C-alpha cells in the first residue's frame, strides 16, 4: 500500500486509472471501515482510502481536538487487510491551503433536520470535504456506511445534483455481537457505558418489530423508546421514524402501507454521543 500525503502524489499514483473505488474516513479505523474497503474492492480497482479529520464538520464545542488520530495503527490495519492500494492522508494545509470560502450548502429540509438540527453546519462541512476529496481522487465509485444514514443521503443528492461522475454505494452498518454499531467514538465509553450502549440498538429493533406487528402510532413507539433510555442514563437528542426517501415524517396513512421507513436516533451516554438507525 502506498501512503501519500499530497494531492500531487495521489494524482501521480492514480494517473491513467478510471475505475478507482474510494472510501473516505477520518481514521481511527475499525472493522466497520475495513468492511467498507472490502466492499470497495468489489466495485472498482484500485481501492483508495483517505484519512482526514475534517475541522469543517466539527462544531465549536465538539471533539475535533480530542478526535482520535491513530495514523500509524491505521496504516498497519490497512496493510494487514490488503484491500487498499493508495492511502491518502493529507494534513490540514494540504486540504485547506487557504480559508475555505466556497462551501457546499445542503438543502435545509435535509441538512438542518435530525443530526443537522443538533450539529449546525455539520453537513455543510461534510459535503464540502467530500466534494474536495472526490475531486482529488476522481473515483468511479465511493462507498459510505449506512450508520451515517443522513450523511449518505446528503452525499448521494450532492453527487446527483452536481452531476459528479461517481456512483455512491451504501454499506450496511457493521455491529458488534451485542448490536452496538461500530464507531470510532465507542472508544470514549467507560466499561459500564459500553455495557449499556447496545440498548440504543435494542430500542430501534423493538420499534421495527412493533411496526411490523401492526403498531402504527409512531409517536407512542418513539416515546416508549425514549422512556426506556432516559432512566438508564441516556440523554436522547432525537429518536424518530422517518421516510427513507426524504427523511421527513411519514403521513399516518403511509405507515404500514408500503412506504419504506427508517428509525434514526442520536443520544448521549455520559459524555459520548452515539448515533444509530435501522430500516424498518
Ligand atoms: O463519515 C466520516 O467519517 C466523515 O464524515 C467523512 C465522510 C470522511 C467526511 O469527513
């Protein structure tokens, strides 16, 4: 695997390739990321991964400074997995050599709801860096995890509306045996919090089963989940059943009538904020 830190080196390595498959990450790689890279390999060649902790997508009170930066261990994991041909690991000056004044502005009705409501500017920061990374790598395919469901939708729409010549492939969320979605932020959890963390997924699974069994009062189902989580120490930002196609609330008549739904949640356990979702 080649590790490159500049756009020029990246382009030199990719010259003449037009079937590259790309996985952007912020590093601190876990099995979930490695699964994305394995999938990327099925969709194109060579596989390019990036590691860049993107300041633009962190709010002023978020964990940009303490976000785990583990480049050496990440390189070792990628070397062992043998799926990636080029790792692009730019520093901040390479990605943002001057103040980034042109920004991608996601539409309000998708970018300012759910995660966007609790993390203002987050999806603008994500979209801007993803556009820049796609421009650097120029892949034919890019793979994104469904764990960041709203991010995946926004990236898809951005690529479609800017007519970027890239196919966005969605990858199922990779979970630990107890159901907890793999995330770099799981490492912040204390042993007690780690034991509690799968309850979030258990609540989503419960909603899925109850909707499948014919319970259609979504507000009641959401509230029951929040009431289960809160006394266990969770602070729920949102837990909401939405339409898969636009992440808006379904009309009552749409529930149980074939409209594909997804339940999305974000909640803090101690100081750690976890997100998860499940298609119903
Ligand atoms: O999902 C992530 O890790 C980040 O949001 C991404 C897509 C790499 C952009 O910084």
